[in-house]
């Protein structure tokens, strides 16, 4: 055991050893890799089968669950921001899968609905990875959900990535100014 790992942490328990930290890093990175891999595979399959990204399919499925949502309602259902979901909805409207109309109760409020083409597409579409992740998250206890959310936010902050815009998974968007540029191996800047 290294002298550093023998020192008590601020909570009075021994600090984790280098091996324990490495094991935790491997588990965390492998979990993240599994999520990214599942999302990438699902996006490729969705693009081949339906011509849509997995994010677009996820948004369609959330609209099917509760028709007549506003963009803000849909952002809450998809656990993202109105601007992120707005980009996806605009693409779905252009494809003729979603329609925007004024709400019957308040003409100033726009609501979203699947078109017949959107409903027909969903009849053939599988459950999305995002739905599975959210269902799994909901099955965790309150303390586990809070601890996971806090740990991920802390990890992003410690990595300098807390300012990256939280777009829907694998949805093409404008370059994010919060993402620090990366260098290739041959870049000598």
C-alpha cells in the first residue's frame, strides 16, 4: 500500500488505493463505452431501416405516448432542452412525420402531433436505447438516481466538459463552442 493510500480521507475512511481507483475508472469508462456503443449501433440501424437517427425515433415515440405536446412538454419527456428537441422536431416536420398546429385552447401555443406517415413508421420501429436507459434510471432508488446524476455532473466538471451543450444523442447539430478542440497525433500546434 502506498503511503498516500494509507492516509485517511476527509470522511475518516482510508483513501482508495491506486488499484481501486484504476478499477473504478475502468468500470466507469466501460459503462460509458457500453452506452455509447449501444447508441451508435441503434442510430446506424435506425438510419438504415427508417432514414432517421435514433434521437429522431426517440422523439417520435415520445410524441406517440402523449400527443399534443408543446416543445417544452416534449423537452421534459425526452429529458433535454427545448432548443435541442426543437432541432429534432424541425427535421421531423420537414420529413412529414410530425405536424405543428396551434393548440385549440390557446392559439398562441403550438402543439405537436404525429402525421399518418409518422404513425405508420412507428408501427415498425423498435423501442429505443434512450427509452431503455430512462426506464432503467427510473427503476433505481431515489438516492441512487441522485448519486448517479451528481457523480456524472462532477465527472464532467472535473474533466472540463461541463459547458458542452447536452444535445440529444448522436443527433447532428451545429458545432458546440463548449467542446474544447482536440488535436490529432500529428498536430504540432
